């Protein structure tokens, strides 16, 4: 089985998490320390992996619900101010004072999705800050701050931004 890396710290010290009422088979696995039992099965809170190094539950991509409800990302660094409004078929992007509309194609969606930013832990770094708005999702807004090195999948989000801004 392919070993996933933690989206936050990059560790490979990862355990599978299973949810819901455990059957005999699962109880054995939990007792053997092979699987972590994550509690009740609650939609949106069933991340399949747990990182033993940084104590985070995560998935290697965002949930479909999060992607569907994602309305706006406001990303800021010392010299960038990027506002992205999400629509089903296009994105409205404002970089500093320059506005532009671009098609929201599968490639862009896939890169953003694989950044798994829904599960990022804020580390209060001061290289960038981000406000995510997803009205109607159980987490209606997410505020994050970090450095260029963390979280581990930050480079994928940066790749998403680069694709958007290179067309401007
Ligand atoms: Zn980790």
C-alpha cells in the first residue's frame, strides 16, 4: 500500500482512522494498534488518516462538500493580495487592483483539491494569511496563517495560484 505523507508536516508516521460502531474485525485491529478508532461517523469529520507526529486527522484531498461550498479565498502576503471568488464554471480573480475572470477547469480544481487545504493547521507564521469562506458547509469560514514551508502541501496551493496569476 502506498504510504501517504501528512499534508501538514510531511511525516509518513500515519495511521488509518475508522469511524462508526466497530465490528469484531475492527476491534481486533484497534487492539493491535493498527487502526485508530475515530468515534461516530459524522459527515465532514471522517478524515481517513491520522498523523502521529503532529496529531492531525486529515485526508489527502478536500471533501466534495467543501469544494462545492467554497465561495471565496482571500490570500495575502507582504506584497500580494489575491481575492478569488468561486463560481461553478469560472473564477473571479482580483490581484491587487487588477480583476479578471478565468474558466474554472478540471486541472485547476484538481490542484486545489489535492492541496487538502481544508485540513491545514494554522501555525501562526507571518509569511501569508488566508481567509476561506464556504457558506453552507459545516465550517463556514477558515482562517489560516503560515510560512512558505508549512503546511507540507502549501506548494500545491502555490501552484494553483501560479496557474491563476500567470494568465493575468
Ligand atoms: Zn503531521
